[in-house]
C-alpha cells in the first residue's frame, strides 16, 4: 500500500443486480492483495434476490446499507460516502461493466501526480471495450462536449461509472442528486474547485437493455438539465 494512502473506500450502489453483485464483490476483494480496501454496499431497495445474496455473503463486504425505498444511484452513493473511512473513495457499479482490476490505474495519479479526482475514461487508451449502442455514445459525447464548453475542462467521458476522489474533496461537496444525474452534479461541482483532475483509460464491458442496463432517454434529458442547473444556479 502506498505510504500516503492508508485505506481506499469502495462504494457499490446496488439495485436489482442479483446476477452480478456477488461476482462484483469477489472481484473487488481480489484487489485487497494490493490495497487496503473498505467495501461499502448500498442497496437501493432491490426487489430481486440481491439482499438475500448479500446476507449470505457478509464476508465479502464491510458495511451494508439498505435503503427503505428506491431513491436512486446518487442517493445510494451519498449514503456510502457518509459511511466511508478511506482517504480515497472509488465508485464501483455492481453490474461488472467496470473491472476492479483497473483500480491500480485509477490510484496511480493520486500517488504520482497528487491528483484530487480521477475519472476512468472509456474513450482514451487501448483497453478493451464492448461495442454496443451508438446512440448512447453520441449522447455521452454530446453531454461531455456541453460540460467541456461550460467548464473549459477537456473531459472525454463525464458519464463514466468509474470516478475516484480524495475523500476530503467529495465529503465537503453538498451533493443533492438522487438519480443518475449524480454523475453530472459531481462533475460540474469539481469543475468549480481549484483542484487537480486526471483521466486514465479503462476497459468497459457494457450491457444491453436485455442484460439489465438501466439508464434511459429520460436520464439523458435530466443530465442536460443538470449541466445548466449546476453551472449557473447551484454550487
């Protein structure tokens, strides 16, 4: 473990991922060979077998938060942040679209370049990525372009599910979003801070709707609204 990082908190928001949650947790646990990791699962009132599986595999995580109703990904992440104790916080989706083997890539800028925030980009580098929905990529490119124009920061992937933060940075943000709009809110808020933001290339194993992908057209509309909301009206 690097001397300046004693613990990494991995926050895993989960909603109806009975097919993937245990596999995801096992892969995160494999990274304990390299890092001191605290694993926090926040279940967003799943209606499938997720909770039963988690209760049968308590050795795979440190803390389990169960929401009393389905609030959304952003709410679950915020709950996890409040419970975290690590110097670095990594957001890990429960669906295995992102591989925990990438943690080394995400952590290196904190060690080598004194980064404050690191985004894992699906669109830079030479890592493998599954080719699926072209319209989704166009939407992500548009959102990233709009964010870049308004912030003057050259992001390549603002909607990435792999984001890592110094806990001292993200814990002082007044985060509000409950939905997938969390991704835009946190991006717009870090863009207003005098901090070091880095990107690293990551692999990506995207899912189809049939395989359980949950983000929708409505989430895209909310993202556009959130870009302007957090640029001009809210800090």
